[in-house]
C-alpha cells in the first residue's frame, strides 16, 4: 500500500492530472493537462475496488449500464440490447434476471461483474482494474479473475490489473511491474520477477508472503533509516530501507537496468555486472540474477 498503484490508475483514467510525463495510447501521446473527453473514456475505463460504493444504490442495474451508453451517443433503439449483451459478456445470464434488480439484491461477485460490464459497455481498448477482487469473498475471486483473463485472451482487451495479492498477479499477468514510492522498481515479462526477484524491495515483498507449509518462518525485517513515510530527496528511494545500500544509492537515482532479457531492475547492484548474487537478510537463501 502507498506505492502509487491506485494514483497511477486514476492518472490513466484522467481523474488525476499528472504533473509530468506523458500517457500514450497505441503510440499516440495524450497531453497531461488535456480535458477528460468522451473520446478518451471510450478507450480507457476504470473498475474500482469496492463494487458496493461504485454502483449507485438507488437505481436498478439497468440504469448503471444504460447511462454510459446514452452518454456515448448509442442509438436509443440499441441501448437496451447493448446492456443485455454486456451482461451476458460478463456471465450474468440471463440478462433479464439482473437488469431490473437493485445493487443490494446482488452478491459482491455479481456486483463487481456489473462494474466490469458498465466499463465494457463502450467497448474500451484498455480496462484499468484497481484491486477488483480485494473486497470479494475468496470463493468468488477466481471467477472474476477468469473473467478478466478471458477478456484479454478472447477479446484482446488490454487490462491493467492492480493488486497487492502476489498469487493473483502470478495467475493473471502477461507482464508484471512492482512499484515503490510512486516509481517502477522492477518489471518483467510474464511473472519472472515473482519467481526470481532482483530488486531488494521485490525480494523482501515476495519473502513476506506467508507460506502455509512453513508457518514458523520469520518474515524478513528492514530498518527505516529515513523515518516512517519519508523518502530521500535524491538517490534511490528505497535506500533508507535497503539491506544492500551503497554510497552511490544515497546520491544518484538508479535507472532501470536489464538483468535478463525482458527483466529490468532499478538497482545499482546490477550495474556493470553480468551476474549478481543478492542475499537478503532473513531470507535464508540467495537469489541469483543473470
């Protein structure tokens, strides 16, 4: 928490204005201070964490689906059919069973599917899913994950899946990014950074996940030398907590450095080395990156 994942999603959704950098869709740059237009929202849609708070409780489901269709100038005689088709698309079938029900009459899993359906109504190119399963019962989480995977595989929809649940990230991701203090510290194709983490923060993050087969295993600890919630004005943002901190880390911010093909880490430990072995305190092992 606090790494900037949700803020990133809101910037991509144009709810929050970025202070620097640029947003690109299919290689085309979108001005950071440009207004949030219908043209943009027809391409990028956001699904929020809490379905109970994101769906209007005083209107039936029909209203939540038909309103964006009307806003995006869908012909009036097509609105209801499009709403039905979108419910079927998220496996809420038959659609007539749900259209006139109210949010309180649906389960959390069903309501999150309605949230996804609302986003899909305008046929976006990108779906921003901000922790979409974190408030759902464990028994229904897999169904929502499979829905998102199906949208990616069958409909070629790009999904930015934001989570702190490493197991679900491993299950769904084609590419993985780890953020710390508003910055990408490691990224890889597939889930190789989960299997072989290279950045000290990622290593500690993975090592902190409880292991049911070893309930007595101690979670690694790290000292915060900058004070809670404080990040250095220069150098690596993780330097105050890093067990491998060097002088260069305190003065110069590292770039993303290629560790292996398709795997990059923002850490000076990898600069100029063809093979680096990193031993994290408390992990009881060594992770080698090539």
